[in-house]
C-alpha cells in the first residue's frame, strides 16, 4: 500500500479546499440546514427534527427500533429492522448538488418511501463506488442497488450469493466487493474476507481476519476490524481487484477493533479497542495505530466531518471528550449527561452521537431529549424535547447556495 501524506499536511489541503468552496458559495445566497433522524427505543418510530429550530418535521411508523444508516450524500436514511426482516427507506428531503466551486441546496419534506428492502435478517448497509450493499445475515446474500435508482424511481436491486448465512458484511469497491467469509461451523465466528466480482465469483485467496466485525471507508480505502488486527482494502491498479493487507494490533495489548468510523476530510479511521480505549488508525503509516485510553468505559464516538481533527467520545460517566487527531490527546472533557452504565444488555437505551454542522447532537433517552452541544466550546446551547425514548440518531445536511 502506498504511504499516504501526513495528517497535518492533509488538513492544510482540506482547509484550502474549504476556503475555495466557501468563496464560490458567497456569490449566491448561502444557507445551512441540518436534520436529525431519531429512532425510538421503545416503539417502531423514526422522527425527523430540524436541528436548528427543534421543530418536529415528521414521524414515520415502522416495525421496531431501527439501526440507522445514512447514504453518503445524506439524501436517504436506511432504517434497518433485522428481526422484522425489512429495511425502511426515508427520503431526508435535503438535496446537495455539487457544482465544483460550490454546492446548491434544496429542501423538501422528509418522506417514507413506498420501497421497502426485505430479507430474512437484513443487517449491515454499506455504500461504496456509487453502489449500496445490504447484507442478509439470515441467508448470506447481498442485495446491491444504487442511490440514483432510488432517486429516479427505478429501484432495480441485484442479489449475489457469495456464501452461507452468517453475521456478515459486504463493501462495494468499484466493480468488485469485499465480503466476509463464514466458518464451516455456523456456531463459530467469521474467518476472514474475500473479494468477489460483479457475478459473485471469488477473486484470489481468502484474507484471514478472525471474527471480522465492523467496517468503514476513508477516501478510497476500507478498513475492517479483526480479533488480531485490521485489514485494509485499497483499489487495485488499472481496474484490478482490490488489494487486501492485514496489519496486526498485538502491540496495543489486550483488546481488538470491532467498530470503525472513517474520516472524510482526511484519510484516518477511529476504532474501539476494548471497553475503555479507542485507537486512531492511519493506513500506510510506519506506525498506523495510536491507542488512547479513556477514563471509563466508552458509550459512543463520532468524527467531525467539518473540523477534521476533532473526535467526540462519550463515556459512561456522562462526560464528552474532545480528542485531537493530530496529537492523539484528549484536549477537553465536560459533563453533558447523567451517567449511563455500560453494565446490562448492549441494547439498553444509552446516548448516541451525531455531528450536525457546528453542533454535536446527543440523544438522552432517560430525559427524553436531544442535547445540542457546541463543537467550538463543548457547552450545551439548547435542548430539543423528543417524544418517546430517543435512541439511535443520524444527522444529515450541509451548506449550499439557493437560487
């Protein structure tokens, strides 16, 4: 894998692009809009809320508490209901159209599409290279479709059958896809990853990645968590199949990566590492892993897509921590909620984080609200009351010119 530029140099380039983009947008009437989509813990409801005003925009009845995933553009939210064997698709009503030096933004009412994705036990939704892959744990099948098809009303999914049923994942990369490989014994964890082509045929050998779980994309690279390290998948040369490289994490001590999130303005990943640590991951670096110990167990974390060096981590004592990617140090810690113990069931109602422009939106299930925290000061600037038990959350939106 080619060594990437340092994080600091990439941040400077990103900042320059941001200035140019802003300059282009100044010629028009620029507006910023963010919306929050919140899954209820007690009932099958997804609520759409204006992040600035707190206005309730819509409430969509579904079958159960969903896992929420947004498309890369933010145009759609997928509400995954594995035990109900379906995925609801919500049009967020926010459309951003790129024009090079600026973007246009248009608003419409959020809406629940008539299209429902079904399966035996649908699970991970992963987007890459303009394709979206939905993995079905109940069959091992992968349903592949495009956001463009949803926008144009010509949803035409394809189904691939790369292996047996298991709790797996699939990541589209160009004309190929990286998929998890189950153990021969269905009671045992997954054994690795393989590359398949558009017809579902395997390309090359299986890359060992014991108990593979968790994936994220940053720039054109995917990262996958393993019991003994991280596998990086990078695009092949001249349209060839992706290259898979396994990098061990033994030097970090006890623990492993099983949840990953990828940076947008720079190529970096953040993963969990045991219950009370996170790890910054920079593929291609001579020292790709930096482990950061936390004062207590981690509840959730999020990367800031705008302030590229910022990571926000909530721990069970109710503290929100600002982690600086460049230094690898926690720069600030503030109390934002009551304590939420990590003891008990993993599905118990606990806060979740989403970044909406210059605010961190934190669900507070026991208080029935979303807390809006300033990314500049980490102080709470307002509270948004939410019906029911607000739990999972996605933020979509951005800035653009209006005509």
